[in-house]
């Protein structure tokens, strides 16, 4: 993959497309061999290709889909080919009566390699823990 014809936005768009279409092979191809994943709906970090594959198999079987809120996406360039993409998406689970879950994401994307996702953190937004500013 050549960084001249790629961007972190294109990688995120592909991830969404592959995820929403249940394209397991293509989504796994985006993850680097040494990638880590902190998944939305599991309580443990995933650090092997097999663990990441198992998670996405379950997500696809659960007919999960996502909608990214591009207005809330933040791009930080860390080096020539390394980007941190942070933002919000809504998970929809068809097998759970189309339940929707607002979630945060962070992708560490390395455009210098064929499988550019080095790290992916996804977690539900915990509204019950929202901090309120108190007035003096």
C-alpha cells in the first residue's frame, strides 16, 4: 500500500464498508499481524489475529453495523505515515431488536504497510458516568 494513494479517512471508510457488509476477509486484511483490538462488546483486549477474527465472526453473526459521525472525527498526524483517528459511531445490532449503542473509536493507522490498522479501541459511551460541572 502506497501512502500517496491512501489516507486514514479511506481506511476508515473501507473498515465501515467491510464491517457493514459482513466481509470478514477484507476487514481482517486491514488489521496488522501485531494489531490490538479493545472491542466494544467484550471485556478483554484482543492481541492475536485469531482473537480478532473470532470477534468479527461474532459481530457479523450478530448482524452488527456501524454509522460513523464524521463531524466528530478527529485526525492527528503522528509521523509521515502514522495517524490517530478518533471519533464516534453508532453500533446497531439487528439480532438485539435493532438496539443502537453510541460508541467511541480510536484507530492507529500506519499507511506504510499493507495492513494499516495497528490498534483499534472501541467502547460504548458511558452516559451514566457523565461528569457534571458544579457551580460554585
